[in-house]
């Protein structure tokens, strides 16, 4: 396997197989009412963050690297504070992840080294993928924190008899599988 392919495969695994399932589990634990809860006016709800993540993936990967039209309206993502149910928000996020994964899966070394015009910047394809994955992970962590703060039932690890953290599922490029 080449280094570029390893990077791309790991990016697919993190987006589709690790972070998206954690967001879905967190949203399921939150329920409809808490999806839009936020501790104060300066913070975002889990629902708002899901809308924002879909917009970011589409701008940076689907449009930026894949060549689709950039139709992102970033301010409206953060203005979304309700009015959509969890199923709709998660379906759109899943669709954005799949669109982005299709683009990522089709990249190669040349595409990763090329520069692109994205959001007023000129990142390489490598930087754009890296940005999208790290950005997704950061906000996924915030969504999981919200779910744990509101519900407390979200769990991804358990301690084994030796006190080591054991995953309750395994990340794959195609989604989580039970251990």
C-alpha cells in the first residue's frame, strides 16, 4: 500500500467509521428536545454542529476537491437553532459524509499535492482532507460531550479486567462493527 492510499483510507475510516457513528449515537441519546439545547447563547447545540459539519465537508471536500459548486452559507449553519428533527439533520450529515468519502476515495498522490482554492485559502489536497477530518473530529467530540452532559448514557469504551479501555465497536471504512 502506498502512503497516499494509507492516508486516504485512514481518513475514510475516521469520518465514516468512527466519528459519524459517535455523532449518531450521541444524537440518539439526546433525543429531539436536547438536540437543540445549548448552555448559553455563545455556544452551539449538537444539532447546529451537525448542520455546520455537513456544510464544512461539502465546501472543503465535495466542492473544494471534488469540483462541485460551492453553495455553502456558513452563517445560516450557525443560525440554525431548531426547526429540524434529528432524523433530518442526521440524514443530511450522513449524505455529506458519503459525498465527501466518495471524493476522498477517488484522490491520489497528485491530487493530494495539488493546491486548491477553498474558503479564500489555497491548501493542498492533503491539507484540505486533514482539515476536514480534524474539524469533524473536534466537533464530534463537542457533540458527544453535550450528549454525556445531558444524558450520560453514551459509551464507546469499557474497562477490561486489566483496566485497559476496550472499544465497544471497531471502526472500519464502511462503518462500525461490533467487537
